[in-house]
């Protein structure tokens, strides 16, 4: 099943890039059709799905309905959720949960043997299916990885990243791959006419993120470079309470701590959320993230204080958080935990229709790299894993119903930038700029500086990996500059209200974004000649 790299010249298989939930589920759903699954990290590692502490939202409990689930999704999404998409996903939740059970996922059950459901922020009912409390992501990925290993029609290739999508006349002809982390390696070309991108999010474009390092926006960038339509890239969700202990990715201090009464304080010991929202620490995630960010920006720092609420109980009740603190020399029973907002989930991505098709013939996208319209400007808790399985199944159905043309010939390689080495200093600068100017609180001047910088990074990159990071960063920054309002997770201090006329999704291309960036470079403070919101 594991072939050597040199045989990768052409493939009549369906090629899936990404070993997270969307990629694994799609490969299993396509069986017994031959699939080549390409994963940058060893199977089961390097996927954001595996780190998901929540679960999967599904209206499976008595008295709950898909309609109620869809209504909650629409309510939290800042006015731009595609209602038909949200309802379609909610209606397919129960059958996809049963698929996962069949693949061996051990969802928690109650004493009567029914699926146990928990409640999370902004859901009107208990509808989150879990595994052992906070272990759903890891358990799902472990079960699906085992199922994939047992499926003879799936050829697994680990340790390769897709660095370019090759196209001709608007259709996919193949992929350019390279050994992960080895910038001196020769690129490997794979001719393929059917490609599914399931490469995850963009967290590593930011200095602080909860995502694994594979989540650097590569799938978004390679699709955009090939001409794909990109949707809603400005909408990035930040987790308000990542533990600031110098680890990359940053460990999370789960929202449940605040549910148990832990408070948010600054270095003076003052609680700062009560003045910002009636729910104080339990306000919506984006509002809490802005509160934390503002304290840090003002030099007062931000801390999660669990001393009164939990004290010594934190070790038993929240062992993961406790262990992260102790490893960093912080005792959460006697000290407040230093926190910082962290890039957590990208609502935007490759624009896809209800079958997961992109605007490029032969290219599908699923999971976080895609944008279906389900999340709008703000994702509802535990909807991301659900969206990944629903769309992975739809993509598999869509592909199964068509004959795949064999690749005619091996495509030409893209000319890489001048050198091949990854420039660690450039990556660090890019991530710092993203956090400072395209983060939790944004403004026009900072975004303009970011757009100019990322356009220069893209032109001057010495490796394809850095260039792809710059492309993804440019898409996010330019769309954030164009959206002169605050909506959902996108907050502009210079346009702090929402504008009803802008309650629509952003649809843009890399060509449009580059033209805009060029104009911004020529005129330091232009008015948007044509906003990219379509």
C-alpha cells in the first residue's frame, strides 16, 4: 500500500490531499474506488481535527430538530450564512454520525445506550456528541486512520506536501509535491485529473495559534494561484484563551474553565469583561477575544484566574490544562494563567458549491480549506467537524457518479522561486505582521501595511512554501481591508458597526487581490476602487 515516491508519475486514482477528518472520511466513502491519499504528516498526526476538544454537533436527541440546529447556525453567523447550506448540513448530521459509529468511533452513550449529547455556546439544545468528554477529535481521527489502513483501495503516501496545483484550460492536470520540510528536495510531479483538497486551515499564518504547523494556508494558496474563486477569507475565528507559555502551537485553556467560574483579570488583578458585556467571561467568543486582546495591547496583560473557582480541583477536572501550566512552570492553583487570543478556525476558504466542487474543473475541496457558506462570519461551536464529514461524503458521491479521464501526460513543473531554502526569518516576520495587523482587532492603516508587506513577500519569497504563506496572508488581509465594517469575527476599530448593505459573502480571486495590492502600493491611502465583496 505504501509506494515509493519515484512511482508517482501519473495517477488514474482520485487524489486526496490531507489526512484530517475530511480527507480520511472522503477516502473511505470512495472505497472500493482507488484513491491516493497524500498527507504531510504521518497518518493521524498534523490534523486540526485530532485536536478538537468539542465534538460534533448533530440534532440526534429527542425533541431536537435539524431546523433548530440550522437556526442556531444562522443566528451566530453574522448575517451571511447560506441558510439552505446550513439546513442541508444539519439534516445530514444523523446519517454521518452513524457512518462514524460504523467506522469504529466510540461516541459516549447514556445508560440506555443512546448517544449522550452535551451543550455548547450558542446552541439552543444539547446536541454535541462527544468521546470521553473532551477527546472527540483524537478518537475520530484514530478510528478513521485504522479504517483507512485496513482499506486496500486506499494508497497512503505520507511526508509530502502539495506546493502547486497544475492546470490547463481551467481544469486540473496534476499536483506538484515536495518532501515535507526538505526544501532542497526535487519536486515530484503527479498527473491527476481528479483532486480533492482537504489541507486544513491557516492558523500558522499567525504568531499564536492552536493549529498544528501543517495549517499554514497551503491548500488555499495553491487553489488561488490556479485561479480558484475564494470566499470569505477575512473571517478568522480566534480562541480567546490560549495559554501563553511560548509553545507553538499554543495549548488551550478550554471555555469550560470559565463555565466553572474562572475569571479573566489583568496584571492589576482587575476583571475586565464585566464592563464589555452583560455575560462577562461567558460572552461570545469573539467579544471575549477582543477584550483579552485590548488588555494585552494596552500593556496590562491578560490572565485566566481559576484560583477561587477551582483551586486544587483543576488537576483532576482539567488535567490537560493543568499539565500544560505545570510544564511551563505555572501552578494554576496558586497563580493566574497568562493567556492570549490564538488563531483557531478559518471560516473562509476555497469557494465550493453544495457538492464540494470548486470553480476549477476537477478540483473539489472539503473541511476547513473550503468555504461552503455554512459558517458565515462566525462558526458555531462543533459545526466544523460536522461540515467536514457531510461535505466529504457529498464529494465522494459526486466523484463516484462520474468517469475519471486518465491524465494524458505529465504536466510541466512550475518554476520555483530563485532559491529553495525556507527563510525562517521571513516566516517569523509574516506571522508577527498577521497577528499585529490582521488579528483580533484590525484597522485600515494596519491592514494597508499588511497588504503591501505580503505582496512584497510573495514577489520576493525564496521558497515556494514561504510564497504560499504570503499568498494566503494577502488574501485574508486584502479582503479585511475591503470590508469596511465589523461583522462576526472580523472587527475593525475604524468601522466598528456592521453595515447592512455589506451583509453578503466576499467572493474574490488572487488576480483581483493582487491588482488591489498594486493600487495600494502606488497610492499609500487609496479608496477602494472596487470592493471585492460580490
